[in-house]
């Protein structure tokens, strides 16, 4: 095997070789890549040795001898792969890049895996934030903490006696004593605005610090705000980190007019290094007429025209709550849970949009020929969504529109078949299985997870699904929330192994390596309507590919998750190369 240094040197020593006499310069490739293991992920999953690129597109794949023969002196760059594995550029079906990129604009936020990590972070902030001003943590999911519980009011007081503190997660907030005081939350406090929420009380009837659904009454911290130029610079840095992680295309599943402007400006300046597809959001509360008007506005977007870099594919709404906040909408009751404050044995979670309104939205989006998708974590949310799709399908055929179910974590045998039958595009996050199965097993028991991310069954039924991260906060493939390292995600689909959990989570749903690669390449290309352009290494497609440091088809399975990307090419241009060590 070649060392990393050797590989880098070989790539640097790109050179031109004598071509075949008489070949027209017009027909010669701009570059050839020889002597590798080129995993094409075409329909037959062929593995070749070499590929040729011209004008940003792949013009040939084949043996090293075949491709070398295409090269022409003075015209073709020759890259020796040194036996390395080449994969199609990976695709993430679900990111929130613009917001994630600026989450740490004010200050760096460390990973928090334990209650002590949380307290250390808050203690560090007390040395920077002026006394009396708010300190807040955001989206530190309690079920992802080792102890799987909230920090207590007393613990927060001990590290921050002179700052109001808000440990914010999902719809709930744990406050310290000064935080309660600043909000006026005392034993007599009541909700008077007609909205949701309540204060948890201790045995003596005093607030214990946990404010449920009351975020609207709690002020946020004072943080430095990014300018539009800051937004764009950070977004560009994040896209380069996606390249470093192996991605050449992503789908933003929550685009807003503001975030689309940032992408658009990068596109204008030729600074996009990742192809971006957009699912734009619209409000789902208020008068139905204004909602439908918002859909019409999205449908009029100039970004619907085909474009290799930035393309609007449809809309996205949030249909239910989350599985990390006790609010995904389930067919069976959730069961009691003190962390989430669930004490009602019949509680099944939260549905945000009633069925008749959902149908009206789907009908409007489909009428415009756009993909509709909805955040639907629980099996009851998935069922509501499929009910709506099937109802609208009787008026407007939906198969070609690739309607989406986003997350689709909890499924049933019936849902798997219904989604396959209607040609629905599932957008699934394996990292949730890895990070959250421990607490899900505790909550629901192992059997109720039988169809949790049932990838094997989905593909066996002819269904379509693409892998995504739901990356929403921070930059860094493993430190981000959610982590977007695609090799960890693929490893999870193959091993069905979860952090802090012994054994596998329903290994009968495990994918093969081939299926895991397809999940992050050709299937995702289909999910985002780019299957003719990307997703495999075939003549006519974009020259989007990555060179990795190991043979992902043959390495010991636990080494797959450690895979490093050595180089990333998008449209025939190298956008990332790992520094030689
Ligand atoms: Zn999301």
C-alpha cells in the first residue's frame, strides 16, 4: 500500500504523457485518473480502475490501459491514484447549513456529553458574561447526556449563582434560581396568555426550575450577531468542511428566503463547492389562505429552473414533534417519562397540522409540480402524511413528484409498503440510531423498535431512501449537532450499533456495504432529482468524486467509520485535498 505521503506526492506529480497520434484535441480528456479502485456505484455496482474527465464531466470509466490511451500530450493531466479507492461524491439528504454555520459565531461551544460538561461550560461562561446577564445552552439533548437527565436547579446555582441560566432543550427549559426570578416564575405564577406550558413544582409547591413549553417568556442571551457577509463567509467555510467530509451535494431541508439569498450570492460568485438542493419552508399556522399564498410564492421561485449548483426542489413543514423531546406522534402511547414530563398514559405525542389542512397544503404543492416533504418522526405522523398523499394522489398523480417523508424513524410494515407503492422519497438519519437508540430502547423496549429505520425492509419492498445527517448546529463532522460524518453513518446502517449500548438494534435491518454506499450516493441523487447528473461515476455525469484512504468495500468493518477523505473533486475541479503528513 502507498503511504499517505506517497499518495499526496503522486497526485501532486500530475503530468502529461504522449497521447495517441492523430486524435483530435477536442476529443481528448482534460484529466485522467489511473490505477485506482473506482467504485462506480452504477446500476451493476461495477468497480473499475480509472476514469477520464472533460469539461467537468466524466467521459469514460474503464481499465487503466483503456483510459491511459485516451490521454493526449500537452492536453491531458494524468493523475496516478496509487491503488486508492475512488467513490462518487457523497450526498447528504438533510442539512441546515446556513444556521449551523453561524451557531458558534459569538463563541465556540464545546461538546457536552455529561452533566459535568454542561456545568463546566456554564462556569466558563460566568467568567465572560457580565453578572446578571443570561447564559444559555441550546439543543443539548438530555437523552444524549451520559446521565440522561436534566441538570438540577441546585447544580446550575452552584456554578452560576449570579447569572440567570437557561438549559434549553426542545420545548423545555431548566432554569436556575436567578433565571426563575428574572422571569417572575414563582409558586403563584400562571400562564395567562392562553398559550401552552407550565412550571414543574417540588414537593413544597415551589418551581423546581423546569419550565415546560414556556420559552416565549424566557429572554435569550446577548450574543454578537453575524452580518450577511459573515453569514456567507461561514457558510462557505462549512461547505468546504462538507467537501473535507466527502460531500459534493446536499439538500437543505428548511431553506428560508434569507438562507437562500446566502446560497444565491455564493452561487453568483462561483463560490459554491457543494451542489445544493432546497426544500423551502412556509408557516403552517394562521389562515389557510395565507399559507396557500406562501406556497404559491415559493412555486414562483426562479431557482426552480435546472441548475447544476442551486436548485429548489420543493417544500418542507414540521408535522410532529421529536423523539428526543418526547413529542414525536406515535401510533401507541409514549409511556411515562419524567424527563419529558409525560404522566398521561394515553399521550401519543404532538401533531402540528390537522389532516384537512395538511391535505390542502399537499394538494397546493403538488399542483405546482413540487416535492412536498414533512418532518414526520413517529409512525402516527408518517401515517397521517401517507393518508394525505394517498388522498391527493386520487386527484393529482404523485408518483413522479417523489413526495417526501423526512426522518421517518418509526415505521410499520404497512407504512413501508405504502411509501414504496407511491414512490415516496424517505430522508433518514442513521446517526440518530447511533446516538439515541440507548434511550429509545429504555423508553419503548426493544420490540417496539422493530421498524426503527428499517432500511433493509424499505429497499426489499422497492422503496427509496437517502441518508442524511440533519446537521443543524456547529461546524465539524463529529462535533456538530447532528454529526455529519458519512462513514460513521454508513457504518451505523451496516452494524446497527449504538453508542453506550451493548448489542445491535435489529440487525435484520442492516445494510450491506454496497447498499450503504448507494444510500449516500445514487439513492440520494434520486431523492433530490439529480439522478441524471450525479450519484454514480458514469459517462455523462458530473465529475464529482472522492479519493479515500482505505478500501471501504474490504476493510475491517469497524475501520470503515474512521475513513478519511484524501481529495474531493466537484465538476472536475479539486476542491479539497488532505494535507500531506
Ligand atoms: Zn432538519
